[in-house]
C-alpha cells in the first residue's frame, strides 16, 4: 500500500514521548529495543521547527506503582476512582537518573519539555489529559497558542503513552500521525494490537519515517 504523504509546515509539531532512561534497556520499565528509536528521532527532529518533549515524572510512592499497593504484583490491575490502573514497577521518579531523558537524544531546539504523571493519585499516559480524563496538562493550550494544527508523535511506549497522546490529539482536532519506526511497545496482553485499533478508530494515521516529505 502506498504510504500517505506527511508534509511538515510551520503549524506542525513533533511530540517526543518519554524517551527516558527507565524505558530503555536496563531501565526500571525497559521497553524492548526502546533505544532503537533514538537515532530515528534524532534524524527527523531537525525537520521540525516545533518540537515538544515529554517526561513521565512521578513522585515517589505514585499510585501507579505496584510497590504502593501491598500484596499486588507488577502488571496486575487495581481499581482507581477513574477506572482500572495497571500497576508498574517504580519508574521515572522525579529527579532520579531513570527519569532523565536519554543522554543520546539530541534535540537542542526542542521548545517545550512537558512533565506528566506528577499527581500522586492520578496516572497520565497521555501528554494532554491525565487518567481521570479531566485534568489537562496544559499541552493543548500551548499548542493552540503556537497555532499548531498537526502533530507527529514518536517515542515510548507505542501502546501506552504514545497511543493515549495520539488519541487525545486526534480528539482535540489536531491532524495526528504516529511514526511507528520511531516508537517501540511494551506489548502486554495484546496491548499493542488494542492500542493500534483504538488509534485508528480515533482517526490517527500510522506511518513510517519514509512518509516524511
Ligand atoms: C508509560 C507505563 C507507565 C509510557 C509510562 O511512557 O508509555 N508506560 N508509565
Ligand atoms: Zn509512568
């Protein structure tokens, strides 16, 4: 199938999601081959005038950590007031080495670094809306202030933070692309398949970096 063409203009932003040490091999919540996204992102980023980087940025004792719920294991689910929550290993704790952006990520011209997941009792896979689905991070208002109409989303992990960010972007009316060769997935219990289906239903276009013109 021919790839749809993606044209970058002054109203387009690249959103680089959670390329942080804890999501790379050796990290607390390592994504298989997560480091493979870095050269692809470094290669495409200079094409974008507008780049936003996100950081998962949890306080110690965050309620998405299994360690905050005695008797629960990693990857089990728990009911939170906003719905089911997957329980993760402790990761991306504010100020830790694991929470730092990958050292080899080279995007000096990035305009905004947005931190999410900062409330102890609310997770935030999406860079737009926290898991209660009502608390905004401020990203949409920032993009609107810059007259951004189109976003290209890359990073980690495809089936969690990339997918939720893409779905919310599309729902906010932005033309939304996910560049899959610049993403890697956690893929637990079919989560990648599910996330891909939901992204497509939300109107997200999934492409590879070959679509960049
Ligand atoms: C993420 C699980 C927990 C992600 C963040 O960046 O995809 N996944 N926190
Ligand atoms: Zn997290």
